C-alpha cells in the first residue's frame, strides 16, 4: 500500500487556530486518541515538523485523517514512542 503524504504547512496552522480537540479512533492503536497537527506534535517533542514527518514515514508515529480530511498525528503513538525512547538502548 502506498500512501501519499502532502504537507501544507499554512493549512495546518490555519486549522490549528480554529480547531477544537479532535478525538478519533486509531485502528493501529485500537483505541481512541487525540489527533495532533504535525506542528503540535513537533512542539510537544521539541523538534521541527520535518522530523515528525520522518517519524511518520518510519512508522514510529501513526497518521490518521481527521473529519476535515487533514492528516493528523495519533497522540497515543507519540507517547508510546516517547516511552520507548526512555528505555535504555542495547
Ligand atoms: Zn495510533
């Protein structure tokens, strides 16, 4: 399966300004999760949005389409990744 990811930074910023918290079902987590824009996820992790985009491509983060058709980052996958990063590496 190929999935095309198009990032429109301006649209994401506009969306965030008018957005309420959106809850969505993440099939990969199998639970409800909050959806974050790339920018929100990036600022939470203290990185550039491009880094979040790379994590998505690497499969570390889940990307879901919101009601409005925007691709958003699954907040649950973000906290899972954070937890994994805190584990000591071999
Ligand atoms: Zn998820």
